[in-house]
């Protein structure tokens, strides 16, 4: 049976990662969370402290080793051999990641890594530019959206104790700001690929989303290459 690439793009909190993980599990595919990669680079920059630019920045990024490893508990993210899976979800990384991911040398390095990880096919990859830039020929492209209220409520429910001081309104504002930065950057902004199927997840359960995308994937898998 042929193996395909499933690209899932959309704004923050639209339910991409949970859906992508479950679709991958159903199909026996590998789930690749590209947001985690940009978060790892952001953490490296925050830990470096001093601002870096120009050639130094290219050298700095080239010297970083971002890896996704798979454990029983799911995908783990490593930065230079250190497990940073929880650390990259903290508020300092979240508030800086859109700035860092807009830097062209960062994108070039991460896109190359993502293309290499999926070279055998059989992956579900979620992000912002997967169907447009990373895999413009992906066999199945999904663009997930949801109202800002639904996304903020979901993010609120997901957040750990570190961020419990935020209100739903604060979270909605942070999401809107991140969407605006991700959508307006010059290099590979968040945008729907022309051939992507739009799924609005506002009033839909995770189970229904997973069912629908898995069914679409099975149709594509059945088409001879
Ligand atoms: O998916 P997640 O919310 O973890 O992504 C964090 C950030 O990484 C996004 O807000 C965006 O700035 C960046 N990102 C990106 N391209 C991707 C995936 C994530 O620019 N393919």
C-alpha cells in the first residue's frame, strides 16, 4: 500500500496537534509536530540571552541540534541532546516563538529538517506552512480553523499550572497576536493552500475531526501512486 504525506495547517489552538496525533495513530503513521521545532530554536535563543543577528545567527542556528524522538508517551523534543518537551510550552517561549519563526535562516533550516524527516512518507505533519512550502505536493492537505473563542477556551483547558493566572480573554489576545504575526510575516506566512480542505472545528468533537480526516486519508491511500 502506498504511504502518503498528510499536511495539517492552521492557527494556534485550532486543534491541529491533537487531531494530527490521533490520525497518525489510526493510520500507523508518524506524527511530526513542527511547532515544537520552532519552539526549541526559540528556547535556544532565550537561553543564549544576548541578541544575535546576521552571519552569527546563521552560524548559531546551524550549530543547534533539534531532534524529535518517539517514546511510549508520544513525541519528545530534544535540543542538543536535552529533553525540552515541557520547557518549550512555557509562556516565555510561546510569547517569543512567532518572532523567531519569522527569521528566514531559521525557516530554511527547519524546512530542510522537516522534508528529511518525511522523505519516506507515512507522516502526518502539522504546522503553518506544511501544505504551502514544506510539502506543496502532499497527497492530503487540511486547513483547520476555529473561532477565536473556541480556540481560547481549548488553550485555557490545556494550560499547565504555570499559566493559570491568565484569563480566557488574555489567552484570546495572545492567540490573536500570534496569528497576526504568523499570517503577516514575509517568509512562508500562515495561509491556506489552494487545494487544502478547510475544516472548521468550532462545534466539532475531536473524534469527529479524526474520523473525517482518517476517512479522507484512506481514500487517498487507496489511489494508486
Ligand atoms: O504549533 P505551535 O503553536 O506550537 O507553533 C508555535 C509557533 O511556531 C507558531 O506560532 C509559529 O510562529 C511557528 N510555526 C511556524 N511554522 C510551522 C509551525 C509553527 O512558523 N510550520
